[in-house]
């Protein structure tokens, strides 16, 4: 990373990068990384690489400008491809390995970045290192980091049936990270003559889950961890997705070609726009200004009522101007969260927010909920897994998934599958991060309040429990930032373009606590526009992302400027 970038953050205003924290001084401050240069060429590096149970299949030079980020050329670097722990499964007979890619800049900033990928993994994505949010203008590789990316122990051709193999489940859950980390650090030491001074970890969605798990399981290995929209309770969230699909099925007005309810007709685009407009009307000004964004999400839940604030249809004619009583009941169930017939919660509730009208919202709630999530549940999260023949019946599986008898199987084990999905997918003892804290390492979590798959309520509940486990204040090592209107990791009517990595480095290495992070709305003038940003917001809108439980409140001035808001 360029020294000027860190210096800029450290010397910037408190609104942009944060001020000192009164309790930060009680914890160790880790020393700053120092740069180094690649020793020799990529070709000579190839001859020197060795690690147990690892095959380095390719080491190539990548000239400057071959890769770009937001149109900017990335400097010359080496790309290394390989795999670890190749084996043939005794359960399904398939060949598995942990595939990876590393990118090592010739001019190195002394830091390592683990790029945690999302979804079911299975792909070795380009190891550039995400810095947070949507439409990134920079990445870790461009900042001078050595970066690794992984498929988490299986290939995309094995999705979703890799869950039939017990070891592939564990690699996906936590073991790929634990296995790759020491190898990556050894490669870096071979390449530069020293191990990384500082190590960082980042990802969103399942990558955010990987990050939360790393904070608990790999606290000795990483100095700064960024978890975006973390699905750290992913098995429960998958159940929540299928619960939502079942609710929409109750009020669907059409069927699909396979004869099942078309859940998209249970809550149409026009109806979602109606509800979004009523949420904004009720909640927009609670943060001090009517600007189309609901920053005080907690107050919104107390003020907005689906029953009272959205018109009820006087008949069963649905034209987008009202909801039927049955729809209100179904949608209310979706937002209240999955539960069994005894009323026990199986996953968290979701907050009502303006981003309910986002394209990503309906993708997760009304498409992935009957395709991706039931596949993950059927083959990876339940024990024993379902037969592979279920692949052609995932929609039916989702709509008939029993909240009473099927849901508990995420906690089950047997002689073959000795770890439950709740064990291998979630952080163990998730509010005990004392090892991370006492080292001086830091954790930054962000979450869109309109995330339709991983509830921001679940993450704020975790953070409240983390605070309680740390005498009521965890802010000296862990902070949570909610992003108003943002769907899953990006998108929606939101300011979702932000850099978490630069303030993280300043916090870890220079003690500069991130009292806010500046986010930009990607309007039509942005380098990477977001079509869901309302045109009437104007150009270049910025907002402070505030550390929970603080809220961005308007204090006067230009409504499009973050400087007109304070975190309180």
C-alpha cells in the first residue's frame, strides 16, 4: 500500500477516518509494516517454492496494466496457482483439493491479505482483495498487498454436491483458511526474504462468515479482519430463506411450469415499491432530514407498521396500491423470521427498510430461496445429506422443508459426518474474541440494513452480546457499521461505495480508531454507477457509516455531504 494513502487517512478529519479512542491505549498497538521488493523474478521464484502436500502448478509474471481496478492499472506482480491436500473421497469417490491463487506485487507493502470468497465457494477468483462495499475504486493488490484467493476445498463443478463429502464440508467451513494461511506466509517469506509484517482478512457474505470464523479460530494469524454482511449463522439463514419462500407461496397467484406456486407473484415489484415508499414516508425523517435514507433503523421499527401504514385491499384485486390481509400476514412472517410450530425462532427477524425494493432483495427472497439455499441445506447443512437425486427437486424441497423436523438436522452428526454444520460453519464461542483483542488485532464488521438473506438484526444482536462480554464496550477492538438501504453486500438505494481496508490499517498499525467510514452513493456520475440510486439525490452524495449503536444524524448543511451529519 502506498505510504501516502495511510498518511492521508491518519491526517484526515475525524469525520473521515476517526479520532483516538479513550480505551484503545489499554491494548497493544501492533507495529507498522515495512515494504520490500520481490527477490528475483517470477521464474526464479517458481524454482524455490515448496510446501508440504502442495503443488504449485503455475508461476507467471503479470505485466503492469494487465489487471485494472476502476480503470486504473495494477502494477507488475507474480501470479501463483496451486492446490493443497489433493485426495479421493472415500464417501463419494470424487477427487478434492484446496485450490488457490496468490498474487505477489514486485513492490510489496509488507502486508498479506486473505480474500475470502462467497456463496458456496468452488471458484478460485482473481486474488485482488476486496476493500468493502459496492463498485470498489481500489483493492488490496493495487495497494501493494500480497493476496490469496481460494476455492475453499472443492471446484464449482462439484457444487452443491461437495457436501456429500465430510472433509469437503469441513474445508468449506473453516479448514481451508487454517490450511492455506501458513502456506501463504511461507510463500511470501520465500518471495521477499521475510514473512508479512501484518496480515489482514476480508470478505462479504459467506466471505464475511469466513472472516468471523477467522476472528475466532485464527486470531493468532490475522491482525485486521473485515467482515461484510456476514452469514456467520449461515445454516439458520438458509432455513430462513426457505421459510420466506413458503410464506410467499401462500399468497402466490400463479404457478410455475413444474406446478409449484410462483413465489414472485406473492409479492410483486409494484407491491414492494409500495411498501418501500411507505417505509420511507414513516421513517425517513427520524434521523433529522428527509433524504430518502433511513439511518435510524431502530427507530424505524418502532414507528413503521405494515398493518397500519400500508393500505389493505378492500377486495382481492391486487393492483400495486394495496396489500391483501393474507399478504400482510405472509410478509409480516417473512420479516419476523423463521420459526417452528411451537413459535420458537429458527433465525433472526429482518428490519423494515427502504431497500426492500432493490433487485438483490427479490433475487434472494424469491429466486435463491428455492434454488441456492435449499441446495446448501440439503447437501451441506443437514446430516445426513439428501440424495443427489434431489437436485432436480430443490424448489419442492424448499417449499416442503419442515421447520419442526428438518430444521434441527443442522445440529445433527453421525458416524460419517462427525461435525454438524452448526459446528463447522459458525465461529466457536462467537462472543469470546479475547485472544484477538489482547493481541491488539481489530475487527470491523459492516452490514446492509436491507440485506435480504443475512439479517442485519442478527449481526447487531451478536454485537450487543459482544459488548456485554466486554464490560459493555467492545469498541476498542471491534466495531460494527450498518449501511442504510444496502442490500446483500451492495446495491439498493444506498451509499455503498466505501473503503474499509485503509482505516483498518490505520487502526491496527497507528492506533487511529475508525469513528466513521465515509460512503458514497454511486449515482450516474460515479465511475461504477448503481442504477438503484435515485436520480433526485444529486451527484456525489456521501454519508458517514457510524459505529453501532451510533446513528448518522443530520446537523445542518448540504444534504448530500457527509460533513452535514454526525454520529450520535
